[in-house]
C-alpha cells in the first residue's frame, strides 16, 4: 500500500518517559481541586435520602443563618438552567429541576459558604421532607430484549439443529469508577463569562453543554483541565455538580469550588450498569460455530438513555453464518449510568469469552484451538474487510509466552504442592475510533516547539505521544517540545475516551507540524535566509535543522538561526483530522488481543489469587511502548478488580449504594497485581492513519475477567457466571 511515511520516524515507537512526569512528581502539576481563587467559596450539595418519591418541603432557614453561609440554592430559588440540545451529557435533566426524586443521593440543594467545613455543616442543616415510595434497585431480571442490533442467518433454527449447545446467563454488577482524583469544579463568573476548572475527559464537549445549560454562547465559557487523576469514562461528560458550582458562582459573584465526596461519586457521577446476558452458542462436533445469540439487559436510570452495549464486539469476533444480538433496558431507581472503561465490550466479552470456554469444555477441545477454528476472514457483522487483524497471532504468541502447551485440561489437574493452578484464556477486542481534531504547532527561535490541542491527558501519556509526533517530524528533541492540552481556548480536540485520542490527534498533529516546518523552510529560502534562492521544496527538517534534502543528515541550519535571520520569533502551522467516517465505510477497524491467566487456588485456606497474566495486544503501531504497556498493565489490574472484587451494593430498602467508600468498595491494588507480561504485535494500521496507531486505553480490560473465571473453572471446577467471584462460590 502506498502511504506517506515519516521523514524522521525515530521518535515513533520510542519508550519515552512521560514529559509531564516531572511536573507531577514535583507537585507543580495543578489538578482541578488545587486551584485556589481569591474570594473563593466552597459548595457542598445536599443529597436526597430517598431513591424514589417526591420532595414535599425544604427548609433552608437554619442553614442559611449559619456562620459563613452565603446561599442555599434549591428548586425554590435556583437561577435558571436549560437543557442542552446538542453535545453529550448522561443526566440530561438539569439539577434541581423538579421535586421528583429518581435515585438515592440526587442533589436537592447546594450550600455555598466561606469554608468547606461551614458548607458541610450547613448542608447537614438543610431540612428536607419527602413522600417516599419503595425504590426498585434490583438487577435486570425478566425484562425482554426485543431490540435487535445485529443479525445474520437464522440463529434460532441453526441452534436447534446444532449437535453441541451452550445456553447460559452471565451477569456483571454495577461497577463504580473510582478515580483517585475526585470529581471537582472550580467555577468563576465575571459577569459575562465563565471559567470552569474541571475534572473533564472532554473539555470541548463540557464547554458546549455547559454553555447551553447556563444559557450563554459557548464563547462565554472556558473549560480547563490540565491534569486528571484518571477518569475511566466517569469524567467524559458533565455531571450535575458542575452546573451547581457554575450557578452558585453566577448567583454569588464569587468563585466557587465544589469537590464531590467519594460517596457522591457512587450515586451522582455515573457507573457501569448491571448487565444480564444470555448466550446461546451452537457448534458442530469439530468446533465450528453455527449459531451465536447474545441477548442482554442493561440496567438504566429512570430518565436517561445510556445503555451498556454488550454486543458491540460480538458480531465481528467469530465466524458463524447465524447470529443475533438483542438488547433491552431495565429501568431502576439509580443514578445515570455511563461509559466505564471499555463500555459495552468489557461486560460483553466477559459473557462471550466465558461462553466460548464453556463450549470448549463441551467439545473437549482446547479453548485456544476453538478460537483459532472460528477466526473470521472478514467482518461478518458488516461485510467489510478488516483493516488489520492479527488475533490468531495474539493467541499463538500468547500461548507460547505463557507455556500453554503444558496445560493439563483436567479440572484441578495442575498442582503445586497443596495449591491448585488454573489456566484460562480469553480473546479481546475494541473498536478503533477517531474524532475531529484540530492542532496547532509553533516552532520558536530558541529551537523549541509547542503543540496545542484541546484534548486531555487523563494519565495515559497523551502529552508525551503528542511531543513524540512533533519530534518525529522535526527532529526536535522531546525535552524542547511543550504540549498544551486541556483548555477550550486551544484548537478543539477530541475527548479522552473510546481509546480514540491518539488515533484522532495523529493526522492533526502531523499536518500542523508539517505546516509549521514548511513555514520555516520558506523563511530559509527567502532573500536573506540561509538558503536564499533555493526552492523550498528542496529543503527539509531534521534534528531541528533546516537543510537541503540532498545534503548529509547532519548538515543544515538550526531552526533558531532560520527564524532569527528572518526576524521572526516563531512560525506556526495548523492541522486537522476528521472522524475517519469514510474509512469506516470501507473497513472494519478494531484492535485485538489475547489474555492468558494463571490463578492459584489453595483449598485449605480458600485463598484465590491471580498469579500470572500474559497478554498480547494487536493495537496497531504503538507510538510509545512504555506508556502503552502501562495502559494494558493497568487495565489487567482493573480486570482483576472486575473479576474478583468490584461490586456496588444497593440497599433494597433505601436504594442507597451502601459500600460507597474505598474501604468497602474494593478495587485491585498493587498487592492484588499478578506477574504481568504484556507485549504488542506492533503491526501498523496504515489504513487508519499514517502513524498506523489505533488506540489501547480500553482493550486491556476486555476479556480479562473471562480469562480469570475460565482459569478459576480450570482450577476448581466451579463456573462463576455472576461477577465478581466470591470465595463462597468456590466452597
Ligand atoms: Mo472511556 S469509558 O471512553 O473513558
């Protein structure tokens, strides 16, 4: 294929350390809650203590009279807020919009005071009376799945005739995004415009939605999010507390800081909804799938649209002439669910890859072999060729690295003293996404460069990857390249979500860099410049120097001298990338991978550990293998949490999430981390962009829970179909 290649590709594929690392470890990096503005007030929301019903009275008199209190905003006195007609927000209803309570913890008022403690005390003093009804926070159960999202052949008939059948139900619980950094907003209003320091994975969407809901033009809102203590999807779209902070700032004419508590995170800032998935697989005796049905229910809130698209990856994963994916919603009295790392495919592949393992058991076939036998040659879901798919190689290479050929298939057959080893495997996939992106690159007379783009770095390495792209084009060293992100005053960029940021910024960043470099070459070729009289097409940039392309690599004039000769301080260029929509019409573009998991089971003490994971990812070209590997390793550890620990419990009487703190909601930590061996195939996907990069933020979490429960089955003979695995399941 004839694709443009980098002039100086040296920086691509380098395992560079994070350029934002020094700012983070020295404390110079300011996160949202670090911003302290003169005259700033502290806001604390008042949360409903019922999950279903109506407010019948709200008495804020005592709270308002408390020391330091400036306002108590509630439905009775709240300044106007509007609905957003465009953009993304999961809880579309503006806060304090009516007297109906639809989930526990719904904000019913907000207090602003001089200090945090005063605001907290006053929030507790607001008296709210309710007419309560019994909430329903039960898992999805008997709802229908009438909506068909993918279909081919006749799955029901083929299943009925299949000699080998698997028909099982898998459930995943509510999981809550527990970023280390709490959601926060520091809102400032100057009488005309808002400046919102925000924990946002998408400052541009945040600005657009906030502007509409506040009733001003988007030029009147600036959103800043320079650093994030991760987000996992929980910070993709605005949440009601941001609006409360902004209206309080508007009403009071003072900056307002609102940091929600960990408990509020559990009810008012999204979660991955409970899913219930019925998988029906039919196969021939030699392990060829003939029918695959995936019908799922996604728990939903009372008003909102979000559904967990569990069937997203199902149609493309395996070759089968007959398939059906259907879905339904189960509305409950819970807050709005939202995207959580790998939305859809992560719970979906737990079910699919568990069912594949059950099919392998039924066939008495090696589960790797079963997957290899059902590898499709093209995307049978949409009929398109794959841009680049190397799942077979992920499985083979992973098996090799893991030592899979030594696996003894019998249950509990592999022992080490009094410990039983279980070995499990699962495939994974995540779709490639791109979003429209603008970028600007500036080259300075001191030989340094800067790239600006209103995307974000949520801890994943975006600052570094962007600097690498500029470096690749110009040969300017990474430590001379600054990157500006997370500010709506910069050229609009994509959300840090959907594993889309890197693939989105590649075209824009490279084009902007080339435009800036071209401007430098023109200066070099103009009268008085070092290459006066030469056609600027004969010049190129390398190692931060402008030179004649025909000259030796170390020849040329440093960029700074070129600019100085022209008497300019800097040159810049703009670049743009689109959503890749036209490419998606022609190709099925996705990443793939395989996880091999070892668990150790000690029956005498009922101790279960994930001891070892080998993961091979086909994610296109990996621009930075160090931050890239870190993404996958982090996802695997998160997968240990998904498989074994994470579960938001709701009290069926009050509707409250009861384990709404980090002591009771257990996430995997270092002590839970297995030995990790993560590698990349590193096949560039040049169809998707000229760097060949696809995206790796989410795929590592897909499939891992199934690989773990498949290993648990191998060790114990117990098939866990309801996450997380509980020790009592194994006894
Ligand atoms: Mo991801 S759930 O798109 O941040």
